[in-house]
């Protein structure tokens, strides 16, 4: 089944990042892959997946105490209507706002800097087409952070195989930020995409899933099952937490979802039991507290890295 799915994806080159900016490519990236409106929009908590409220796409919001997510619509007074392409690029790839302020790490620039130049400029071109929304927001307040280093020129990732494309999409979608547990010094070594991070959003909490091809992860998935979860937020009768932004990922092409699945089949297996239907307990492996945590064994030599 896996081999057949990978063979079927051999035509994925048509979905590879283009060199020139494209509004449609930018729309696809912003709405499906990068989940821009997961943070930059007020959410409708009464609808499955918590999509943006009508007429509020990209208009920003107060995300959490002390963290205000800016208005990306081209409103000239309260949004990004006066931002230059250079200011957009610095914000996306370097984490420096249009006003020179260092942005919160929640912005995801550590992942977005891996985007090709064509993809970054496509996102900017699409954001400029959003209907302007007047939405005054309070200024961000918090501890000042050192300006991030210039990430250098945009990369040119290798995209020869579905797994190569999947690696690129998983990277720029910042999957690691939720699915790789971290410690005081960064991601835990040997726990890449192994889940267990306790996430809270809109008053709800859940631990991220183990995405590695271990029996405690998603080894029992096939490509069709993976696509079903990403499209519906459900695995059979079991609902995935709304914290997982499947309302964005449901907009991805079958070929791209298949490429992501192909890549996930190549990452190292990690035995890490995580189950949000079970009572939380301390996990000696990831240091978090989640369902089935106490059933995991500590791993020697954990540290920063993969």
C-alpha cells in the first residue's frame, strides 16, 4: 500500500514550490500549509475545526495575555496596508516586525525561513489581496528580545521525491513546534515528531500525537487513513483535538498530504505512548504530563536535537 501510494505521487513535481510569486500559490500556502489564519484570525468555536469567523480572516486578535497577533489585511490604519515587501519578508523569515520589534517565537520564523523565495513572495502577494478589515488592536507588551540573526538567502530545497517534498512541507508547516517535545535548551534529542507536548488553545488542552512510524505512533495508518484525519479531524468515530489545525490542512492537495505521509514513514521510530482519552500522568520520556505518560520509559542521553 505504501509503495503504491509513493508511486502514485511521482507526479508531485507540479506541486513543487515555484520560483516566481503566484497569488494562487500564496493562497494555498497561507490557508492550507502555513496555517496563517489559525493565529491571525478570530475563530468560530461553534464550528468544527474552529475556522475563522466570517469577515475576520487575517484581521488579527489578542491570542493570549501579552501576545497580540497583528492584522495582516491591507487596512492602512490597523493592518498591513503600508507594509513593504521587505518588511513582510523580514517578519516571515527573520521574526522582526514592520516596526523593528522582535516578534514572539510563536510567529514561527524559525520554520518559515526554510521557505523558497518564490513561496515567501507568493504568500505576501496573496496577503495583499485579502479584504481590508479595520481592527484596532492593543500593542504587544512583554520582555524585549534580541533581534534574530539574518537567516541569509532563501534555500533551494531538494524536491526529487515525494518524501523530499514532504520534508519541505512538514518543515515550513512547523509540525515540529507542536509534535517534538522540548526542554529548557530546545527540542529533545531523539524525540523528533514523537509528540507529548501539552498544548492549550481557546480554553482547551491536549497533548500532541506521536507521528513516528512506531506502534505507539501512526504505524497502523495508511495514506488514505492519514488523509481522512487531515481532512475531517476524525479517525473513525474518534475526534482529533480542535487544537490540531485540520481546518487548514483539509485544504491541502492529496499529492501534498501523500508526500507528508511518505516523509513521516522515513523518520526514526520513537516508542512514546500518548493518548488524550486516558488520564494524564507524568511522562519520564518527554517530561510532560499526558495520557499514558507513566507507561513510558526514560531514555538515556536525551538532549537538544534529533
